[in-house]
């Protein structure tokens, strides 16, 4: 079967080469999360008005980073379109192939499964702080290292350990994507705040009230949390709504396979994969998410 996905966003750092890598990685995330193999991509870019030679250099650097990531994934860049605008932006439409019997969907959660997150969260608050010059350089470096790490090997590993449900964590934040998975699966989920892998500095910037512009829309999903008033003061509570760029994979594996799967992910170079909760049978309560400390 053919799978098709599209992503597009504006630059959030001044380095067009690194931005190109992150944008390509972000676009490929959906394809890998389904368990598919990326085949081809077309690019769409917005470049700021300017002197032609300068604009050409920015596009060259940005696309060099993107092509590097696409090539590593075995995905051919087959064309694209460039327009002019106020801000640098880049996106890709990506095609992939998959055996229809092997698809990892958002609706495959089963009670008893363990919930695994392959990468730490916190990019939204960190880059909001970066824009205000309130983030430390090492925090941004570690965030970019995470954002440029491919989800390809992680998705293959999860599939090997029996995952039937997977999504990449992006703009809706961790809670939004988890709610999105529980509904079609007809289950509830327990999320352990203390077990969440967090990028360095993200707790500090969130505690200072520096949050992404997308955070308010994501916070509306608090209605999916049981007894949410109990958790509002928890230092990690804001981070479950934090929108991610090129985030990790949120997936389930059978409970007995979870520890071995996390160990295998670490061997593949994912530094902070974690078991962050478990899937529960659907209860009487309307809210599907139960938080634990």
C-alpha cells in the first residue's frame, strides 16, 4: 500500500543547514511511525526576499541538510517548489510503501500494553525560550541533537518487539497524541509523569512560564485527564502539552516485551527511551487519561 504525508513549518533557528535536517526528519516521522519505508519526497520552501546570491546560498544550505537526511532514509528528493515570503520555511510531501498487514496505526492499543516514548520532550518551551534569549546554549544543542535523530531505526525496533500502535509526537504534544490513540482503540491510558524523558532545561523554562505559542490550544485537551486539578502544580504537567518538532515515537508494545524493547532502543543510539505508562481497559469515567506522579 502507498502512504502519503505532508508537513511544513517556518524556521526557528538561524542555521539553514540544521533547519533543513530537522524539517526533513519531521516530515519523515509520520511515514516511519506507520512502519512504512520512505520512497520519494517533494519539497516546498518559502525564502525571504533578498539579494539573489544570498537567497541562493540559504536555499543551498537548507536543502543540503534536508537531502542528507532524506538520503540516509533511502528517500529520493524528486522535485519541489519555492516561493518568496517574510520568513524562511520548509516542508515536504513524502510517499512511502508498506505491507497493509504490517501497518502500525493509531488505533492498535490493547489493555496490558506498555507505553514507550523513544525521545525526550520539551522542544516547544526550549525554542520559545531561545527566541527570548533565555535558553542556555547547551540546552538548544541537546534539543537539536534529538530533533536531528531519525525515527527510522526506532520504528523498526518497536515493530520487532510487537508494536501495533505508534505515532510520532509533534504539534499536539504528548497528551494530545495519546488521547488521539485511546479513542479509536477503546481503551484508557495511565501516564507516569516521573518517568517522562525531558530535554535538559525544559523543566526550567516551563517553570518560568515560557511556553510555545501552540501551548494554549493543546491545554484544551486537559479535559481528557481524570482528576486533572490534582496535577496542575506538578512541575512536569505543562510539558505533556508541549508541542514537539521532530519528536520521538509514542508506541505500545506487549507488557512483557517492554524492558527488552527499551534496552534495544538504547543500543540503537536512542539515549533516553522510556516506559512512560500502560494501557488500561476502558473504565466508566469519560476521561481516558489517568496521571501518576
